[in-house]
């Protein structure tokens, strides 16, 4: 896909955060999976002109660092010819170098499937807009072996919701936007698609589009694996401008928990950087440590949200810690709390006598069961 000549000049702060999330998750996921592939479906050049590394190069270097412990192979796809040439030059010094394919992610899906076979996959799709993330292509990736479902397909995807704002009042049969949306959502009826994306309050249209998209992807995963876990995270610049959503879907409960922890860590750092940027821009320096105040506030807010959710929804139940964490993520808390916050909230609920018993004093273990008051 041809892109702006200036896009790879500088690594922007929001892109840096996105790359950090992908790389940290891939490093953690690779340690769990032990063997598999990382696929970068829109790999770019691997290196910005300011010498900052893109996702394809960062992950390839992580794979090399972990090679004595895990087997993580890397496969990059880039459509723009000049970007592809630079990608090859920027990754050729790695030993072994990643597999680089010239073409679009959709156009190269059969070649990708031939390489990865039935191995585990962590895939990152980072398109410009929503072009190139065809529903049918993701379906082929997930369903790569109809007789086998033990392998993992963890998918991170940048989802740009700006296109949905152009749909209100439009005839869905007379705009090219719907062709792209149909390809991404896999919904043939343009009027049903229009209703899904715009039948909500204006302030919620952006988040609604992400939710509806993940619901569509869930259908693929549920058909293949019987279940699916999803999460989404809005990416903002340091100036506070919304950029896009980073979405995640997996079949494995531990994977969604790891992804949520990684995103929460990134969000905490963003809050610190945002406060520092704001104070520097306005010359209003605080007498207190920004990091201490912001982190303490985030922890207290997270603990309060956890306690509120559990007291409202978990009476008369006994649940293991893993199920509690999954329930929080399912109800909008993806990337909004840490494992430590959850442990602290449970300890406080025990002190408040809302938790009447636990199977262990190890409040951080996923199999510890908690019984809540009737």
C-alpha cells in the first residue's frame, strides 16, 4: 500500500506506545507458547529515518534474544515496493533473518499459511485506515487447519474508527466506504451494517464500531475454538488527541490476562508522560512527584472499580481468581487494572467481610477460589 513519504521519518509518541505493547506481549506470549510465529502483516520499513525501530525489527530482535529459551520465527509482509526493499536491508543483519514477503497481507495469506502450518501465531495487523484487514483473510488464518484447534492465534489489530463518522445520513449502496467496511466486517447486507455502526449515540459511535468489529471476529474464533476473549484500548497522543484503537482477540484465557496487564502498564506510563507534558507545556510545575501522585491515583481508582464490580455482580458465588479477572475484562476493564490492584481489592473485600472464605491465602494465584457473601 503506497503511503506518505514522511510517515517513516519519525517515530511518533503514540506509535512508540503501540510498538511497546506489541513487543512486550510478544515476548511474554513467546515464553508461554515456547514455539511459534510472529507475523507483522503491515511491516513497513522496520526502521524509521530517525533510527527508531519499528515493530517488525523490534520483535525480530526479541526473537533473537529469546532463541535459547523459545523458538519464535518472524514473518513480515509489506506491500509498498520501496518500503519492502528497505525492510529487507534493515533486517538482513539478523541471524537468521526474518522471512520478508512483498505484497499485501490478504494477497500473501496462502504463502503465510504455507510457512506457519499448524504452529502457534502472534499476529499484528497495522493498516492505514481499515483497508487490507479483510474478514475472509483473518478467517483463513484462524481456520488454517480444520482438523486441529490446539494451536493459538493471538491477533493484535490497529482499528481506525474514523471511517464510521462519515456514514451517518449516507445511502449505504452509494458510498465506497461500505465496500471497505463490508470487507472488514464480513457483513453483506449494507443496511444491517449501517444499523450496527450508527444506531447509537454520537458520543459512543467510535467505541461502538470497535465493539461491533470484535463481535464479528468472535464469530470466527468461536466457530474454530468454541470461545474467544477480546479487549480494546484507545491510543492517544501526548497532546490528548485520539488516534485509533488497538484491539486484541485470542482463544486462551491466560493470553487475554497477559494482554490486559501489558496494556495497563503502558497506560500507566502514558498517564505519567501526559501529566509531565501538560505541566511542561503550561509551565505549571507541581510541588509533588508526578509519578507518585499519578500512580497512586490510578491504583486507587482501579481498586475502587474492581470492588464496585465484585460487590454488584458476585454475591452468592464461588469463583477462582482467573474467572474473576476474566469477568472484569469482559465487563470493560481490559487494560484498566493490574494483578496487584486485583489482589489488593480482594484483600480489602475480605476485611470488609464481603469475601467469607478463600481456598488459599495466596491471593495472587489464578486457581485460588473466593466465596462471596449471599
